[in-house]
């Protein structure tokens, strides 16, 4: 089956975006394409809804992006607080190493929880000093880091459970995903034909964002068949007569 690198959860992201982009970028190319393109949109929306219903019934834990953003913000503010202290009584290196706080805040949850655990461990001695020796505000900062750690752990565990579920699809979910992939792949071929007629093949990776993801992680010389043929092996080199614009 083509596009097998798209997992159960990514169908929601790629499918919804494809509908938006087909409607905004392909439908306006000409009235003579409307019937075919609208059929693609209708079919994609049908299988998107099918996948959404299956995922809802699975009741899987989800990562909360707002909470993860709050964790990242806590780390950045903690770094700013250290920098604001007169006389630099706390060395930022013991908390951030050679990284800037914002970079740490963007790391994947499994690494983020490790960073926060070390930050809590290293800030605790400062917060436990006698009141007269304690840096102003350190107790509050420690409490914020502990809260951020708890949030990060909760979201990390949810992510791990979701990843495990991806490997153990129920038969219903597996069938729904195969149907989604069938329609998504068919739409790629049909929309590619329209774009070739209109000399706008470069739009394909904007409509089907999984192709853009492949392009961001694949050397340019390997992209041609991935863009023009979603069944192609990523290691296959392009044919010499193919349209170079399909590499994005």
C-alpha cells in the first residue's frame, strides 16, 4: 500500500490539510476541473471522518500542545530569571549547559522531562537555604519547575501510550487506515494530473504535506519519484526524462 509511512494519527493532519489546499489551490485553476477535484475533496472528507470516528472510539491519550507550550515558556522564563540576578549567584551552565533555554524547551518530551528533572534537582539546594541566605524568588521558581516537570511527564506518558497504540492497531482501525490511504493516494494521482496540465506541479507538496515532510528529510536527488509517484521507493533515483519541477 502506498504512503505506508503515514500512521494512524497523521491521517488527521494530512487529510484535513489536503482538503483545505485542494479547495483553495486546485479548484480555482479552472471550471473544467471542478467536478473531478470536488470528488477528491468529498472522498477525502469521507475517509477523514471515518478515521476521526475510529480514533475517538479508541479513546487514546493525547498530548496537550497548550500544556507543552507552557512547559517551554516556564523554562525560558527560568533562564531569564537567572540572567536577571545581580552578581550571577546561579551559574546558568549547570541548568542549560551550552544550550539556550528556548532550544531546550523545543526538545522532544522524553528529553524535556530529563532536563526538568535535573533543573529541579540542582535548584533545590538554593531553595532550601536559610531564609536570610536564600535568593529572592527561588522558592517560587522551584515550584514552577516542579509543576512543569509534572506536566511534561504527563504528556510524555500520553505520547508513549499513543505510540504503543500505533503499533497495536485494532482490526477496525487498520481497515479504516487502509481505506484512508487508498483515497489519499488516489487523490494524489488525480491532482497531479490536474497540476501537470496547468504546469503547476510544484503545488503538489503543498497540498499533500507528507510529501513536504519527505522533502525536508530526503536529499534533492532522491525526491523526483516520491513526488510524482507515491508508490516509489525513496532510494530510487529519478528517470532522466522526468519533470524536475516535481521535486518541489
